[in-house]
C-alpha cells in the first residue's frame, strides 16, 4: 500500500490502476476529489469501493474530472440526469430500464468522435453473483513491451474510425442509424499511437468495432493489423479483471486503456450499473 499525497492507495495490477482506500465520495471535499483525479492520471484507473451515491452525487464526482459528456443514444439515460446512462437487464412494465450487453468487445469509448471521452466511470448498483466482470487493458504497458523496431513501424499510422460501422456490425445491440445520427457522427481519423496529455506516456490506441481500416493501407491488411494489435495488447499480462461488488465506483482512462464487458447469466441474475463519461480532447 502506498500514499499519493493524502490518499492511501493499493495497486490493482503491477503498474496499472489504483484502489483508493477510505474515501467517501459523497462527503469528499474539492481537494480530496482532486487527489483522486491526480491518482487517476498517474495510474490509468481508480477504484473506490463501498460507495453509496445519489445520482446528483455521482454527477458531482464526475465533474471533478471535467465536463460530463452526453450520450449518443438517449433512450437509456436516467430521467432528470442525462449525464447518467443506465446499463441493466432489468425490465419495468415490460420495458428495459437500460442497455443490456453494452460494451462487449475490446474498445475505447467514443473513439468514433473527433474528441473521444477522457474517462469512463461505472457505479455498481446491483451485480450478478458470477460473471459480468469488466476487463481493462493497459495500453502504455503494451506499447512499452513492443520491440523498438515494431514501435517505429507503427509510429505515424492513422486509424479510420466509424460509428456507423460499429452500430451496424457489432454482435450485440446492433442497429441501423437514422440520418440524423449519421450526420451527427461522421467518420474520424485518429493516431494508432497516442500521447497521454497528463503524463506524456505513449500508448497503443487500436480499439475494435469502430475501426474500418488504416489510412494508406488496403483492407484486409489494415483491419488485420489493428485486430492483431488488440489481440496482442489484451494478453493476460496487460489486463486487470474487475469483479464487481455493490457500491464499486470504477473510473478508467480511455486515453491509455482498452476495456470490455463480459456476459453473465441474465436469466438468473440482475445487473444494474450507472455509466458516466467525461469530455476529452483530440488524440495526438
């Protein structure tokens, strides 16, 4: 266990992620919350267990990191709190209260936007007794472990990301886009290797689902390259698996991580989590 200024932390995995100990987010003052953000910038992810938060308190916590980001699809946002997106297989009155099987497959959130989200946070309200883990992959460690010549060969490559491609080809929650959603989410180009603005570290930034190819490369060569990098970067040595407890508040850095949800027995268990995003900047 180590201390970052006034916070006690415990590593989640090697040099990635930190559990912040003994903090009640609902009562945290501005200085304490800023220390949580500082820890996040250093470690790629922060976990705070045993939280009991109202929606307003959860949004207030997100604001410590920056301006909350809106959601492309609005139908599962929480009434009165559009910053909060509901993830659940629960139904009320025969209608789902949230999105189910959302986020399965290694990716980084909003990579199809010109300015992808800086971080994602999930707050666990109800969790299955087994399954439903969230996995985080450390893209800085994956980059650092590449041979020097491999890194040099990837430097400068740019990846074509597409929201339409994601939504029309993904395995779960597939849908055709309206003309409005297409217009609001045009394709974008981002670097394959990204620089973290807070600490200057380099990170692989491949993602899956949104990727249509690599600029200047024919397919399937371009897509195959990105998929091979995702496979490489999500080996167990780079991955932290989070097993959820009620009251967990997990925040990960999309600038240096890939993540995926995992399935659970949705006929036997109910899962409910509240997701928030914080605005980011253009990758470089």
